[in-house]
C-alpha cells in the first residue's frame, strides 16, 4: 500500500524495522503469517519485505498496545483508529503551535449489540478524563502519552510529515 501519509518509499528492511519498532524479525514473520500485518510492507521481486514509515508507525502502535495487554486482532484495529491522533500529538510535541492535536483519549469498548469475537468494538474519542465518559470496561488509549513515548528514530519521519502539512497549508493560502 503506498504511503500517502509520510510520502516515503519502502526502504526499511526487517532488521531496520525491528530497530525502529522493537518488533524482532521472528515476530514480524509470525505476525505476517497470522495475518496481522498482511497489508503492511511491500515484497520485492526477490521475496524480501521492505517497509515505509507508515508501516513502521502502525506496527509500533500495535506492539505498544499488544505489550499493554491488548490482543493482536484488537491492537491492529485500534492502531488503525488512533494513528492520526497520535501523530498530531507527536507533531505538536516536536513543533509546538504547528498542528492542533485532535483527540487525546480513545476508549474502546464492546458494542452491546454485537459479540466481541465479531470485531464489534466501538471507539469513543474524548479529551478529558474528567468528562465521565468511561462507563464500561474496555481499553483506554492515551494518544498524547503514546506520542511522547515515540522513539527518536521516528523524528525524521515526523519532521517530514510536518513539512508536508506546512506546504499544504501554504498551498491553500496561495
């Protein structure tokens, strides 16, 4: 899948992806075999997998949630839901005043009308824990906390994303 977010080409080898995300090559193969990252990465003509920054970011978020006790199938769904909010906080932390962060928290809980096994999870975004919106058991994800914990290896990709946003804003003005 082309990386329209960071505009990066697949260039990270499995070893480099492991260095950036903390997910070792053996676990990458296992997650791919089990279908959790089947839509991430590009397989070269020689059969070797390469990853772009978007792939690395999603895999990093999945790993963080998995290590926090979330099942992989849910971590995959949750990462796809929160990545833009995490990125907005990451940009704001590195380039204050450039981007208004969107939503700090996401509360994922089982839809009472469906079974969890069917993937019936609902995400409720909100910005304050004092709002009293958490009334059911589920997973609470702090996008600001995830953004602050991003390894420095993502800094260049985040700076590139910030530059793209600035160019887009300038283009709209002119």
